């Protein structure tokens, strides 16, 4: 009979092991296990230890997945907790300390694999095209990015790092959102985000996508290491760069659909592994209110092009190779991408034209609505309501000040018109003949193909010192000098201004333990607000972090759970959640002496009301 | 989709149990003619990988898959247990608990033999197929009985004994057991050298009366719960008969075939008594549990099935229980267990001591000494062990061996030559192997004395059948008038009606547990169609029941992480959990930090690996000389009730329940 063991807690080291193992390379008895190891972290691990872990875990993974007719998901050992992914012959394992919640480890691994696919395309294909060393550097880079400098809490929630909005003038956030909207006026720009020193200022993309884009800003990453697909544009004095990225079909649909249609589009989809894509895209900035572009590409209109373009994309050989993705920009040889672009562009062009017209006339806003042709537009305007108009107002004023130059628009309109006439007759026709809206969402591909379908896009980056404007653009944007110039010049001045303002803001000094500690997680935007000092290790933080991690897991696993108070002898933590948020609150200091017996005068039970009052000033409303 | 198996390090199947779905699934994948071959082939890579990882100082504790299958692995000595669930009915924690309970049952059945992997392997996988099948069936049925109780019985949910609340009757029974029954048996010449230590009466799973003789040690809650499982396995109660779960049916098949046997062999009265419950034949008509294992099939075909079952339910079972004496704790000391059925649902259990049980204590003491020495040598403290303890053991063991002649003597001589002779290597690492040898030999002696059918001497060591029958009749006469009342009472032990609505508005359910005595009180949660509880019938009651079950598992999870108070707002309900300590006078002691344990530590409970005993010991360190008591309270309220009121209710319940004078129930 031994005493109860007391476990020490150490969240600091997030990832103990990570490896990718290719089972297809180790088929025969004689094949050494090392042949299958594509990447192993930590890289200095002795090879026999690597072989042992890969061999054993992959072997057991195969055995378990056979027994259960389903891929293995997690392996727990006494000292490590592994998230597992098995796909085709690949076997991924990410090992963390056993104290990290299982949900968080799994999310971490998903993010890692998604990041890799985002920048490199399908895994099998990238290993065919690139050397193992090159890709090892990629894995290492993503791994270090995901682990870098964030607090324990941010690992628990896998949240986006945002600038501390309490320290920033809201007008600056508005300005950032307007810059993004202005960029989106170029039809080749899908969506964008603005980052400052590794933190999000404003984003139009889903949290998952924003997270992927952010790695480009990572300081640990130097340009010399970039293997492929990246090019610095000479004409913009080295501040602009671009790289090929790969979006999943749902991600792309997300970007192309107006937020208003989101609920309608998301519901009937088959459950996806991809966490962030489940979440609805919302933004606290104005940037998400429907812009003319996104309205146009609503489901009923964008459906036919999708139908046309996605089927050929399924064959890896001709579409997925970087070569073909580059050639996509070539409009003389319409590959699926350009086909789709053209049909999208066509709609956009009409809209652009409308807009220029409306801008010419003085009473612009209302005219946009009235001039919208066809029933689809009218429906949209009903749905969008009045807020949209306000947003438009913002856009116009902003543009009048910042860009002022409308010439590029007109130029492009002409250019695109000519392309449209060449390219997308069928798409256009289908678009007109389709009954509007209220149909099942745009043809979903079957499960398997949907997962495999990765659509090449381009990530455009414009850096102004610590500030980065990142835009997801159609692949041929980079070859379209006019569009590039337009986006570059329309945003340059305002980016400079924004950077100058953000630079002067001093980060709030992290104080010692205040009278209370809280963490507020916005599940929709994936953002975390907390008064915990970012640096881990504060002894007073540990109990709070531990309780939060437990409660977060509990909330994740129990849908009906709304609030909880948990208390040990020294701490009491209150957690509450709604569909959109999770909030955790702990009262510091003061004596918590109690006997543990139920007592309504116990301070632990007053936590909910205290949290309600105290957190109001942090913008957290629990009422 | 459920499975539990035990394998040796060399991937030899020592025991398995599967439900029908799992079995069909395996058969579909690997169509070996013998099911056992399929299952061992499929699991072999996992078992071998487990051993490989152990040598790397880490080992698997669980796997999950994308379709939410769960695998839990745990090694006890040299036996690897694997439990699988693929139907979402059990969580990881439940599977781990099942593994620990299975291990506990094996300890109760095999005693110190479990301390030697080699010997246990021989026991579990007997060469004789028939013997093996008999044992496996018995273990399978115990496991099913346990699973059924855990899923349906609140006392097995929280792992504490539930007493029937009827102080007068209880007192009368205890007096009867003491003055008449136990005294009469222990003074009879027909007792065959055995001595009744404990006697208790069960009504279904609830305890009516418990008596321990003066020179008996306390029966631990863990052992008592294990014995209740065994008694239930022998005489499954029909409380939940209109809610048949496939789990119990195999147990029933066991009973039915057993009944068929009895029809031929025994008095008709017993059989008619057995069939008084109308549900039995109905259930027999739909046998669900069918083994396709050709071995078993063959056995069944050759009618040897009839011998697979013990010939007489009154035959005592050897059980190995913990004995605490002044000089220490002796786990797994041999006892005989007599389970005498008074009426369906009411059972008298007698626990007797063997005439030679002193031998068991000596063997255990020696075993412990060698185990300690081995541990010290492993830790590299060889030099310092040349001290007193082993010399003391030496003289005692020399004396002990004079009465026994066996292989042990040779090993001991060899050990002495190495350890004590001048020229020998002394207490060095080389001795570790000899420590292991000695331990195995000691377990062998133990097995020979207490487990094999022929004991050290051939005198019958059981209470004679006549004596047993008399005991049965005596208690039957005593309880005749109470019988029906008891059966009803056991279903409605206390009800929420006893808690006036004006006192506790909004209180839906509660469980209160005294962890020091291992007892619990809770309103009955009857969810069957026929019996209507205050919670109503069917879905609502079932919902509350499910919530209660998941609440208990949640509280355990938080307790494992050091949180002793918990309140949850979940759906339309508000749940509270409190754990606290008191001294003997009822003074509430200040809360102290509770140890934080890893996820894969032993399950929190009292049946296997008594967590609360350890917790009490841990807490008592700061209260020397004081008797510390530990209590738990779980409540379910309607969510609309203000939290303050809920907490007041909890406080009232906590203070009232254990004070008989103020207990509204008594």
C-alpha cells in the first residue's frame, strides 16, 4: 500500500516528440524502419530511439485501426500523450506532456498538418517533388512557430494572437479593417489580414486560415530557407512578396461566400476533421460586412463554376504540381483555376462597373442596391439590411481620401471583359439558369475527394516594418501588374500611417497578481483575452491554468454544461460558457480557508457574481 | 462492442471476455475456426509492442480511434490487461475500473498466487481444457455481474455498501447472528475445524445486518463489495428484471443450466423455490449468450458442460481477504465463503477461517521480507542490508521449514549459502534472482496449502452440510415474517418522499457517502417500467439516472486532479459535490490540498485499490492521534432554484444525514 503520488506540473514543454512516418516505404520484412521516417523531432534523437518510437507506434496504430476499422486518434503512454493521424500510408504522431488536455494536443497536430499542406500542398506529392531535408526544415519551422513564445493558456485554447485591443485606439482597428476592404475591391483579392509584430490587428479570414497565414511573419523564419513558390517582386522595393498556398475546398468556399449565407452553407456539410472550418467566420471589425464582391459570389452564382472547375482538380498530376499552378495564371491556356476565376471575375466585373458608375453619380449608396440586376441581388439586399450601407459609406469615404485614383479600376474592367468573352460561356449560362438561393449548398464533393482537394492560391504579403498586409489572391494576381499596382498603391499610405500609430503604443506592463485572474476565450474568433502575464511560470498562475485546462476539456466534452465552480483547498475557479465564448475567473488573495463542507457563505460561491461585475470593464459581458 | 482480456508477456491468452458484437466483429475480420486464435492473433502486436515499450521505461495506457473506440491497457505484475469499448457505453475511466476490478476478483479467488506471474499463468490457463473453461466462464460471469451492478446499482456506482435503513430490525438481526447463529456454529463439532468470523445478510445488494466475531479483524469495504459481487453472481436478483440488459443474461444462462442440473439432482422444493420468480423461464427462452468458440462448443456438445459448473452452490468458495492484525496488514489471507440462499433475493453469507491460516501469515511475512530485500538490492543499497532484518527472517524461516518439506528448502539453502556464508557473494545484486526464486517458492507453498483441492492434511475442512442447512433454517425462521417487507424495502430503501418538499424544494436526488465506514445512503432510483418512483417512469428517471452516473464520473475526475468541491450547471439541473473531513466528534476539519494524480492512476473508489483509505491516511498525517472521517455528498437540484438555497440544502443534508437523532429518515 503506497502513498498517493503527487504529480508535478509542467506545461512548458509543449511538444516532446513529433514524427511523420511513411508506411509505404517499409513494406517488406527486410526494410529498415528508418526508411519510413520522413521527419522526426527532436532531430537530435538517436536514430535507434527514433526507429523504436516510429516502429512501435505505427505498428500499434495499424493494429488498432484494423481492430476498430477506423484510424487511431490518440495514444496515451505513462509519460507522453500522442495525438495520431493516419492517412493513406502516412502516420503522424505528436507527443506532449500528459498534462496537456487531449483536445489541445489533437488540435495542435491538426494545425501542424494543415500548415504543412497550406504551404506545400498534398503531403504525398510534396515528398515526391522535394527532398526530405527541405521538407524537414518546413516541419521544423511550423513546429517552432506553433510553439513559439505563447503562454500556456494559448496552448490550451489554440487561439490567435491578437494585439491587445484594450491598449489600442478603436479607430486604428477600424482603419485596418478599411484597408482590407479597400484591397478586396480588387476582384482578384479573396480576403486579407493585417498583422503587427506577430499579432493580428484585423482579419477577414477564418481563425484557422489567419493562423496559417501568420506563420509568414514568424521571426524565426528567414527568406533564405524558403524552398519554392516564393518570389519577391522587384518592382515594389522588396517589401512585397508572394508564395503559393493551398486552400481546402471548404476554406475556399468560405472565402467566396458572403457571411450572410454562412449559416445556410455550413449546416449540411459532412462533419469535417478540420476544426476551424466548422466555426463561423465573424470579425469584430467592419471588414466582414459584405462587400460588393462577396455578395456577387453567393452560392447560387458561384456554384456552376465550382462544378466546372473542381472535378479536374482531383487528379493530382496535372493540377497539383507547382508548375501547373503557376501556369494557371496564363489566360491563353485556361486551366481550371483560370476558368473559375474568369467566371467569378465576370460577375465581379459587372459589379465593378456598377460601382464605378455609382461612384460617378453623387447618391452612390442607394444606387448600388437599386441597380443590382436580377432577383438574386434583391434577395441579398433584403438579407443584408441596413448595416451594410453603413459599411459602404466607410469604404467610400476612405477611398476618396486614400486612393483617389480610379483609373486602374476602369483599365481592369476592360481587360477582364475581354477575358470573360473568351473564357466562361458555359459558366455564365449556368449561372443565369440556376434557380436562385435556397438550394442545397453548392455541390459538395464526396468526402474523400473533398479532403484531398487542395486548390492553389497565392499569398501576397506587403510588409511595412513591423506591419504586414497579407492577402489571399487568385494565382494570376501576381502577373497582373495593374491589379498589383492598384492594391499596392491604394494601401501603401494607410499602411504606413497605421504602422506609425501602432509602433507608438507601448505594451501594457504585466503587473504582479491582481485581485483576480481571468481568461476569456472567444470561440468564434479564436481569440483570448486575459490578464495573466504572458510569461508562464508565475507560481500564482499555475492553479488557474490547471483549472482552466480541466474546465476547458470538460466544456468541450459536455455540450450541455453551462457553468462550473471547482475548488481545491487553495483555489477556486469559476468557468462559464456560451456558444460563442468561454470565461474563467479566479479571485486572488484573501483567505479561502474552509472545511469543504457545503456552506452558502463560502466565498467560492460568490465567484459568478464577482466575475460578472469585475469583467465588465474588460469588455466581457456575462449577463 | 466490449472486450476484456488478460495476456501474459509472451502474448499468451490467459483470459478473455467479449460481448457478442465484439466477437462477431472479430470473427468477420479473422475467420479462424477457434475464436481464441482470432483474438490472440489480432491483439498480439499490441501486447508485444507493450512489452517493448516497457523495456524503454514507458508503456501504453490507452488508445482511441476516430470512431471513438477506446482501448485501455494496464499491467499487473506480469499480466497485461486490455479492455476495449466500441459502443460508447463506457468511458476510459470505466474501462480502467473494470480492469482493476477484474484484478481484484482474481486476487480474491487466487490470493498470494497472484504475486507470482508464473503460477498465476498456470492457474488462469490450466492445461486441462475443461478446467480452464470452467474457470473462464466463472470469471466471465463475475465480470458481467459486476458490469451490471456498476451500471444499475448506486452502491456499486460509488463503491460503498448500502444498508437497509431499519434500525430495529437490523439490531435484532445482529443480535440473532451473534447470540445464536455464530455461537452455535462455532461450538458445533461439525464445523470441521473452521470458525465463523463474519456473518451477514444481504437483501439483493443491500446489507441488512453484519456481525463480526470478537477475534475477527475488520472486513474491508473492498472485500465486502467483492463478496457481494460473488453472492450476486451466484444468486442474481431480479430487481431490474423488466429492464433486461444483455450483460446479465449470460449469468442467467449459467443459473439456468445450473437449475437443469438441480432438477435432476436436488430436492424439488429448492427448484420450485428458484422458479417462483416468473421472469426466469421467459428469459431462458431467449438465450443471448452463445459461445462460438469451437473448444467450448465441443465441450458443450460432449455434455461435459454439466461438470463445468460447481456441483453445489452451498459448496464454500475459497476467498482471500485482507486481515489486519496488531502487527500489520496481511492481504489475501484464506477464508471460506458460504453463500446460503434464504429466499430469492435474500442471502446469508458466512465467512470462516481455516484451521491452518497461521501458515498463510507466515508465508506472507517471508514473502514480504524477500520482496523488500529485492527492492533494496534493485535500488543498489545492497551493502547496507547485511543488517538485522534478514537474520531474523533466517532463523524464523529455518524454524518454519522444519514443518514443511518441499522445493522451498533447496532454494532456501542455496540462498543462505550465497547471502550468509563468509566466502559467498553476500548481499549483492546477484541475490536479486534468488529473492525472486524464494518469492515464487513461497507462493508455491501457499498455493499447495490453500488453493489445491487436497490441503496439507486430508481432513475435511468445511462446515458439514447438515450444519449449513441448520444455519439456513434458523435464519429463515427468524426472518420469515419480514421477508416480503425486506424485498420491498430493498427497492424503496429511502425515497425522496421522506424529504418533505417544504424542507428541500427543488431537490431531485442525492447520494451521501461515509468513506471511513464505506457506507452510502441514497434515495432509490428505480427506473423500471413496473415500479414507479417519484421521478416517474421511463425516460425522466432514466435521464436522471444517466446524469447521476456521469456526475459521479466527473467528480472523480476532478477529485483526481485535487478538487474536492464542484458545482455544475448542466442543462436544467444544478449539481453539487462536496468532500470533507471530520473528526470523531463531528468537528469539521480544515480542507487540505488533495494529491494530484495522473490520468492513468488507479480508479477512485473503494472496490479495487481503495483510494479513500489512502486519502484518509494522507490527511491523517496532520492529525495524529485523531480519528479522521471522510464524507462525500452529491446532489441534483432543478436549475431554477437559486444557488444560495441549493447550498443551504446541501448543508442541511450534510449535517443531518449521519446524525440518527436528527435524521428525518430514522
